[in-house]
C-alpha cells in the first residue's frame, strides 16, 4: 500500500457533519429486538460528547509497521434537520509512520478546519448552500434523517439481532444488542452515498465500486458483527460498534499490495447525552483557499509517485488560482522526486515537534513551500 497524504477536504468534512443526526439514534422496546433497533435508528440525539474510532490492522503490507488508527472526539449539538449541527471535533490519524492531527468546528452557519494549529474558514456562503439543501431535503423526507438524501439507511445493514443483557456505558445502564451485518446492503449504500456526496460543498463524486468489486469485498469479509448499547431509561444509543475480519485470496494478494488479511473495528460512543455542549467559532481564521492551495502544491509534488490523473496540469486557460497559490496537482519541484523527499522531511519534522509549540509546527509547514 503506497504512502499518501490527504489533507482535510471541505466537502468530505461536510458529509461527516451532515451524517451525525442519523448516527446519533436512540432505542425502543426492551423485549422486541427488531423494534428496539428500529427506534434506535429513527430518533436523533440533541446533544452529546462524541467519540468515534476506527482501527485497521493488516498483515502482509511491509509499509505498515502497526495498525492504522483514526480518532474523532468532541461535543455535538443538533440544530434541527434543516441546518448543519454545531460541533467542535479533534481528529487524529496514526499509521504507516505518520501522525497527523486536524480539527473541525461547525456553528451551524459556518464551518472551520483546524490544521497545524491554524483555523481555516470554509465560509458562510458554502454552509448556507448546504443548509438550503438540507432544508429542501427535510421537506421531501417528511422529517426522516438527513442521510436518506445520500441513500444511506444504517438500520438496514443490521440483521439477526439478539439481546445480550445489560452493560454500563459512559455511566449509563444500557441494553446490549448484537448481531450480523448485511455486507451487500452496506456496500450498496456507501457506493450510492459516495456518488452523491461530491455535491456537498461543490466537490466531485467519489469513485464507485463496480458490481464485480463489491462481490470481491463480500467474498473476503468474514462474519461481520455489530453491537449496539441502548440506554434503559431514555432509549438512547450510548455505543455502536462494528467489527469486520477479512482474508484476501492468495491469487489476489499481489494486486492488493501484498495484503493477506486483517481486521477493521469501528466504535461510536456518546457521553453526557442531552448536556449543554458549548461550541464557538475559532478566532482569526484564515480563508480555506490558503489551506487547499498549500496542500495542492504538496500533492502536486507527490504526483511523480502516482498522483491522480491531471497532476502537473494547470486549470483551463493556464492561469493559476488567485493569490499565487499553485493549482491543485501543480507541478512538482525540480528533480522529479523532490516532492516525495519534501514530504518525508515534513513528516519527520512534525513527528519530532511538540504539537503545542506553534513556532515549531510553523517551521515544519515551511518545508512544504
């Protein structure tokens, strides 16, 4: 698996923000598991402190000397189904010798990306467009969750649920339900969502899995499991987890970069549900164009090592973006492989720097210029 760098893309971050009213569902009957799950995924939590973890552990890929971990945590507060929620999330990535950190803040009327201890404003105009889409979709859905606009129905992924007893989660007594996952339905939904998500914030549609590729994924995934923990007193979800084991057939491992087998674990947990979460816009935010221009130059430098088609090509008309920033996928530094060496120096600098030392972090950022 080749090493790559992906900065925070506003459109994808907006998808994550929009998804939260569905992901924070709540429960029903303590006897009928199906009814419990139906209600759990149809009613939204108004506010909570959210923790979302993804762990990916693989065998056979030399570049990975340990698991890949993604973590998102921070407060969340709903603004209704016609407006983006308010939230203030810290996000981190570790794996493949890299450690990256970012942040996302939404006030409902504006949104900000925090990268290298600097906030960047996505812009009220973009968020207003997104809220307009949400309001229109809310009317069409008659109050149904916002992810239906993307074709996602998480409840339909779950099958064969059974009650496992009571457990304490984040200080709340819950009913534990476990069961299997319909991988076919999950992949169909995610494929459809990827095709529609590009419209959020003006981005491009994500690549789609072909029917053959979906069947290959279904064949290698072994016994996928889910667990849901629903509050006994208020019927609200406190934890949702998914575990997937997979094994790549020997004749396909070379095409998968040597990947043999692995495990994916996803956990979503809610604490302080119904609390008075305080969320405010960051001060002195810079325009998001400054961040995308910086990352675009870096990705262009990596283009010699297999960037997306079009790397090194200026936009139509040959004119670079305003402000002198290089176009996304701009030409790499002289020497061909200079972009890769540049990013390696940056990665080492960030790994050695104290995240709280803004001057040190800024010196690392200068290595990308």
